[in-house]
C-alpha cells in the first residue's frame, strides 16, 4: 500500500473516532446537565462544540472521499 492510502485510512479512522466520542460526550453532557440543573447556556455551548466537531469530521471525510475519487 502507498503512503497516501495509509494517510487516507488514518484520517478516516480519526474522523470516525471524533464522531463517536462527540456523540457520546454530547449525550452525556445533555443528560448530566439536565440532572444537575445546569443553565441552558451550557447546553447551547455543548451543542455548538458538538456541531463544530461534526463539521470538522464531515470536512475531513469529504476531503478523503475527494482524494480517493481523484486517485482512481
């Protein structure tokens, strides 16, 4: 395998891990915030952080997809 192929696999793996950790963290913050009675502004902060992480992962996966399309 080429170095580029390994790099694309590593980027895909990293984006997948970010998606999973973000989803679990987002659910945990939402659950714990409700149980602890935290102000709503913290929920919005968690939502914005999760959206930023999802957007980053989407951009990385799109770039990987484009590079694989160009490599064929």
